[in-house]
C-alpha cells in the first residue's frame, strides 16, 4: 500500500485500532529506510526508527512522504516504548507538526538527570540527560537542537523511566551543594580588566558571588558564608553561567 501523507497514516492507525489488531505496521522508503509500529489489540505500544524509539520515532514517521506500508498480523512487540497515556500526544504530533508548540505546564521547571547505569537509551535520550543539569525546557531546545514536540516526548519517556526529574525551584540544598564552581581563566589581567575587555557588566550580587569562587566552595557554602538567600545565589550563578564565566568542578 502506498502512502504520501500524514492523514493516510493516521487513517491506517485508526483502522487498526477499531479492528483491535495485533501485529506490526512497517513503513518503508525506496532507500531501504523503515519505521516499525507495533500494535496490541489495536493499541500502539511501540515505535522504532533505527535507534530511536517511542513517540519520537512515530513523530518521524508522521513527517514521511512517498513510502509503502505493510501490516503483518500476529508479530509480538519486542518492547513497550509507548504508554496508553501517550496516544493523545501522538495524535497531536502527527496531526500538526508545524504548529506552534506551547510548553505543557508539567514541563515548566528545571530538569536534572538522575544517577543511573542504564545503557539502553536512544541518542536523543543520552543528549537530553547530558544537558539536564538545571536547564529549562527552552534551554534544552537550544542545546539539543530538537523540535519542541520531539523533545517533550523524550523528556516524558525519561521521567517515566525515572531517569529525569524536574524541579519547580532550582535552588534546593542538594542542588546548591552539587555545584562547586571556579572562575574560568581569562587572559586579561585582573578582574576589572577582564570585565572591561569582555564588555561585561555584573550586578553587585553577581560580583559578590563571583569574587568568592575558588573551586573549593559550593553554592551552598556561599549561601551560608555570605548570608544570601538560596534564590539570590542561584540567580547570580545563572547570570555568571550565561556569560561563560564559571565552570563546575563537582
């Protein structure tokens, strides 16, 4: 069967759902590239495109044109990368890939990677975890160079796997203790010389925090030693980080 639009793919999926089919729907291009969608009782439970799995793989399928599809009944899914709650997300992804993406409320905050030994991760999942060090959704968009829908789906997968956590406040004691900063080396002589050369202006708060960074103290230590609120310390750190003036040694 030939397909050349997202709507025709959705139509096939809806047909498989209504008939409660179990098996594999394979999308194949002439160059040999394919995407496999697995169904159990009409429910889409897994999507795979190379080493990309789940909603991101389906999102890629929704962009394809000029491909052939073949459904083989009875083939069991090798794993489950899509949960029942993802189905509505998939429909919205496939129905309009070009629409403006509004970040869901559950994705507003600051992301942190959890310690893990998992190796069965997609390239994008690894990339997200590598950049999830207190960054927001908008930050991750820039650093991973992904479209919003794909990134949101990947974050959802990682949170379900308990590999990624999100905090509404980035300045908990644990997070401040995890950042032990030092000043980045700059060729200009002296602190004021550096700021003058780089045309950098810092507030009194930012300068106060920057001045005590030596690689031996954490942001938590600075919070205690300078008597600053946690929010103030984090605000100063964020400003210094954006100017690429500090690096974390922890």
